C-alpha cells in the first residue's frame, strides 16, 4: 500500500522537477533572445542616424547642383539671343553645353544615391519596427513565464503545499487548525 503511494509521489515530484526545469530553460532562452534583440536595436539606432545625416547631405548637394544647373542653362540660353555674327557655336558655348551635361550626370548620380539611401533607411526602419514588436512579445512571454515559475514555487512552499508531517496533514484534513492552541 505504501509502495504505490510512494511511487506516485516520486512520479509527481519527477514531473514537477521536469516542468520547473523546462520552464527555467524557456526563461533562459527567452532572456537570451531578448538580450540579442536589445543589442541589435542598440546598434541599429546609430546606423539610422548616420544614414539620415547622409540623406540630408545628399539632398543639400542635389539642391546645390540644381542651382548650378539652372545658372548654366540660363547662361547657355542667353548666348542663343546674341545678334548676328556673335550667334555661333564658339568655345564658351561648347564649354557651357559640356558643363550642363556634366551637371545633369552628377545630379542623376546624386539622385540614384539618394534613392538608394532612402530605400536603405526605410528597410532599417521596417527592421526596427520588427525588432520592437519582437521585444514586446519577448517581454510579455518572459513576464508570463516568470509569474508562472513564481506561482509554481509558491505552490510548493506556500500554504497550498503538503504539510511537512503526517500530524500536520491530519490536522489540515480534519480542519482542526482553529481548535488547536498555537505552540
């Protein structure tokens, strides 16, 4: 009669220990992943700031080239309205046309770099949102697991745990706690 009871008690204790171990292992893994996500977020923020400064610099350079292009086009157009013999394709006119062509190429290259930088920034922003969502989920999971582990430990050691001795167990079963004077 005692053997099956002890075997059942040992099985329950083994299951309890296995559950607690699995829970602690899950908490450890969740905390490790959370720390990794925190590290990724920490490293991503300066990269995003650096990229935003680069975008600002590219936009300023593009605006500067736009103004230079407008000036060169205006000078080129003004040369078209020269009277008579001066209306020819001379060296300054060819130089202005070449300058306009180079400015347009430079602006196209700057625009390509700007588009690439903005696409990269948007990708980083999306990744940051994913990391933030994952961090929120990991924090929720960690909080839940820690509360569960705390509840399990209270069940083992608290008022709901089995009484320490057989006498205490009998007192609890017969509900005699209030009738017995304290020691």
